[in-house]
């Protein structure tokens, strides 16, 4: 059962990565020559660049994808908040595998939200992000709290 769950996570995460690339390539031609590349905490663009910067998010996400894939494939090379023993090894590796995949899903959704916002802001300076950045940050922090609870339970 756990292998099916992890495989579904992997397929969905790869699909989200491909979707980000498709979304960027599809909208690239319609972008103006100068696009916002950085936003302040209030959501206003404070730095602009060439439309080539629109490929920064997909490239960074692809790098993260391979980094996360390495961590998932070799869990013994990662740092755990508890000592790994023969008794807790399977549970801790499963928790880490699910969490890393979940974290990548959250990071991907944040990147997709930012890319969408950047494209919409390029045409309308009054556009708002579909999901506020504070919500995304709280989702990551909340996930870390849940992770530490599970790790503590299965010490």
C-alpha cells in the first residue's frame, strides 16, 4: 500500500513539473518584453527583467525535483531528528519519503502560483495572487509541525 501511495505522489509531482514547463512555454510568446521578476511582501512588483526570466521557475523546480528524488532514493544520507535504529528505520524512512514528496508538492504549488501571478501581473498591475504567500508559508510550517509530531510518535 505504501509503495502505491509513494508512486502516486511521484507521478503527480512529475506531472506538476511538466505542467509548469507547459504553462511557461505556452504563455511565453504573449508576454511583454519586460516582466516582473520579484515582488515585495505586499504583492507589488519591485524588480523587472526580460521575459526570459519566465523560465527561472521551471528550471529551479527541475533542479529541486532531482534533488528531492536523490534524497528520497537514498534516505540513509539524510539527517533525521531522531536516532535511526533497526526498530524505527522503516517507519522513519516512510515518514521521510512521504514528507519529502509532500514538501515538493507544496513547493511546486507555490512556484505555479508565483508563475501565474507573474504572468497575470505582466498585463494587469492590479492583479492579485490566487493564493497569498502567507498562506503558502503557513502550509509549509504546518507541514513541518505535523512531521515532527509523526517522527516523535514513531521514535
